[in-house]
């Protein structure tokens, strides 16, 4: 990749008009990427999705120059292949279809869990092709192309997850790509630490929201008592079960560890309540408040 920076100029900007992109999967993220690439003036956009209705809708919206329902020779035109599909599907897709990729193609993904995926894919690719993992911290609860919007990237963070096999050129390209999408910050982190943090900040949050909605305390009158705190706390409970089950299981050990830590926090609250220990409760709230205020800092 260092020898061919895929349109990356000396000023760090990408010349999109000279590049062909293949977006694999046209759901919320894939569709949003296609919309962003169209705005950025990509020379050619190929979209691949198994759902014919999705492909038709993408064509009607002018997002694609070519629509594919299955891999084939057309993918050889793509300088950059972006996989916006489930983690295990990324592994299967690239492993089965590398024959259709350009000899010097740059490949990336947007999956929420990495595991050994970046290592496994790079090891399986022919010489000349490079895979660099990425994770835009953007999305919506609902699924499908209809929910896509390039605006989901505006002001978001983009996590770049390189391995020692990745070239400096590939990392520089992905940083520049994220900024072109409208992302505010880019951060590099290794796959192991990425998954540990995601288990806490994303997956545990979703588990908590689902658990709140599944509580036996829920009844037909609950809706009349909902205010901001419950609405905000359960916002992500209405999620795509197939996708999130795949993500949870792909990171089950780290997520299980975070659930244990959360149980310890709930037990501390239970103990303080049972003992009437207001000082302990105030100490926990002060710490939480201090940390929450720190999240609003613009320093990264």
C-alpha cells in the first residue's frame, strides 16, 4: 500500500474522482457510505447486496454506478472494497471472493467487533492486497438502506484498528477517508483493546437497555410514567437481534466480564440501600458525575 496511496495527495486529501469503490452490504452503514461517496465525487461506486429491493432502491436514489447481487468480475474494478456486513460475513466474503479483487486492492470493514478478523483476513489475502480494520462510531437503532444518511458520520469518531502487518500508507489513507466523511476524531487502537472498550461502552449499554425493557416490572401502565431518563436509558433497546447477537457472541468473553463488573456496581447500590448508607450512595454519584462531565471534554 505504501507504493500506491489510492488517491492520497501530499496534502493528505484523497482524490475521490480517480477511485472506484465497492460497498459490500447496503444497510444503514453501507448505504450511508454510498451516499457520502457520491457527495465526495467518487469516480465509480459499485454496490453489492443480496436483497434485490435494496439494490433497486439504491439505484433509484442514484447511489450506485453498478449494482451486484453476487460477487463477480465487476469487483476487479474497485480500488477500495468496504465491507459493511456482519463480522463473520466479512471473513467469509473476503475469504471466498479474493479472486475477484483487484491485485492491489485496499480492503476495510466497519464491523463493531474485531477479534482475530484483521489478522486472519490479511494472512489469507494474496500479496499486494491489504486489509485494514476500521469502526466508525456511528449508526442507528433501525436497520436498512431507508435509514441510511451520510450525516451519521458528521462529528462522529472513527476508530482505526491496525495490526503490525498494516502499512503506514493504509493507515494514513483511512485517517484521511474518515475525515472526508465528516468524522471529528480518528483514533488508532489494536484489536484486543478495541474489543475490550466496545464491550463496556457499547455492548454493555445495549444489554442494559434490553434488560430494563425485559424487566418483570414492565406493565401496561409503564408508558404513562416515562420521562427523559427512562427514554434515554432504553433508547437502544429496539435493536436488530440478528446483528447484535452476532456481535455479542463474537465478543462474549469480554462482554461477560463487563456484565460481571456491572453486577458488582449494582450489588454496591443494593448494599448501600439495604443499609441506608447515604454517604456511600453520594460517593458513587459524585464519581459518576465527575466521569460523565469528563465525557464532554473535546480532548482526545
